[in-house]
C-alpha cells in the first residue's frame, strides 16, 4: 500500500503533536505546519530526524503551498484555552476562519480527505445535557469566548459547504475537554493550572463555587477516536470526549489527593460565559466508530502529573 502523506496544521501543539505520533505509527508521512504562537517545537523534538516527518513553520492564515501530493489534511491549528482567546482574539478568529478556508482549499486542490478539529464550545453554555451532536448550542457571539466559539462554528459551516458544494471528503470532530502531557503549564486551562499549583504546594484556584462540571478525556483516547473518524465515511460532526462528569471542586480535590497537597482551595471569580455544565453524549462515536475512552481519570492524571513534575 502507498504511504499516505498527511498534513497536520497545529502539528506542534498539544493535540496536534499527539496526532502526528499516531499518524506516524499508522505508517503515514507527516507534514506538520505551525506558527508556534501557542505550539512549541519541544512537543515534536522527539520526531526530529524521523524519515517520514517534516516540520514547516507556517501561519495557516497565509496561503498554504505544498508541491507534493497530499492524501489527508487535519486542521488542528488554533489557540485553545480561554486565556489564549483573551490574549489572541484576532488570531483565534483568523485561524478558525481564514485558516480553515486555506486548509480546505489545500484539501480540495490535492483531492485529500479533510478533518476539522471542532469543539464542544459550539454548544456554548449548553441548555441541553448531555450534549448530542443535534444540539445547536447556546453561544454568546460577543462575549470573550465568542472569538473561539464563533470561529469554530464558522469553520464547521465552511467545512460542510466544501463537502456539499465541492464534494471534498470532510469530517468534523467536536473535541471535549482533553488533557495530558504537552499541555502548556501556563495555558490557563484547569488541568495544568491545578496540577502546577498542587505540585508547587500553592493554593488551588477554583473559579466560582466549583459546581460547574466538565468531563476529561485523556489525549491518547481522544486521538484514537479522531483517527477512527478519519477512516470513516461520516461527514456530520461527531463528539469525542469522556462522558464521566465531575464538578470542578471535586476535580480540584482529586488532583490534590493524588499529588498529596495540603494547600487550601481558594475561590476566584467565575469567568464570563463559563459553561455551567458539559458532558458529551458519545452514542454516535460508539455506534459509528466502535470508540469509547479507556483511560480512567486517575491513570491519565498520574501520567500528566509526571510530565508536569519536570516543568514546574
Ligand atoms: N477553572 C478553575 N480554575 C482554574 C482554571 C479553570 O476553576 O485555575 C475552571 C473554569 O472556570 C472552568 C473549568 O475549570 O469552569 C474548565 O476550564 P478550562 O479553562 O480548562 O476550559 P473550558 O472547559 O472552560 O473551556
């Protein structure tokens, strides 16, 4: 069988780099594109010199030119934490809109399959629980998270348009909260924040009263679901995430218990439009892809903590 050539935008990011690892293990030739504003070459340093891996520093909001044939395009480039959207609002909007258009344009020109990394943020602060793919969401377009949510909603619309109008073979994954090694210690997301604080013996900062819920998927489980989706013939969005739901306060206590921190939990103001609850309905992924997460939270957290131990 011919070796597929696969482009991963955001390939030096947290999920993009894990995806590169999986694709290389599946025998692909991988070209990672990243402008490194939130990605980091440390995440792909172990791939330097790999004969099927190439990194190109490129901002995908600029035209993407590649001379060689391409079989798959995975569009993963985007700032992905609430703090990043606040610091990089225009870049977040541009990569979700213009970047998606360029990545789709590349897939169309090359006759490649396309997979969009979308998000549970499409559901906003959801009024339906758990969230099924048929739910249209409750998003504030002009709030601080709107730059990410609306860019990804636009990206989904653009992806479906390229599928329907140009016949591009597209897939859309809606990614729920994911964690694991290679997250940035200071990206502001709850896992690196709590783990970093607990490792340093500092108070853990719970926003609001901590009754808001999330469900956390370990990175390799998530990448497995995404890889399976890329091999399917399904074009509508598919939720990939872990359906085991925790309150943020429970989550803070669990991290402190695993690390053995006795520092206090302190409460900080809840950020604007912070979703009150979030849990994926994964019936579609189970039925279509035979996928469900395997790594339980404590096992995944222990691996993640080991990674962060070397970073604090
Ligand atoms: N959160 C928190 N303390 C922190 C960082 C986050 O209590 O130091 C909360 C945040 O308010 C949200 C949840 O943890 O309710 C998950 O936040 P994250 O930024 O990881 O991603 P989100 O799911 O909101 O996109």
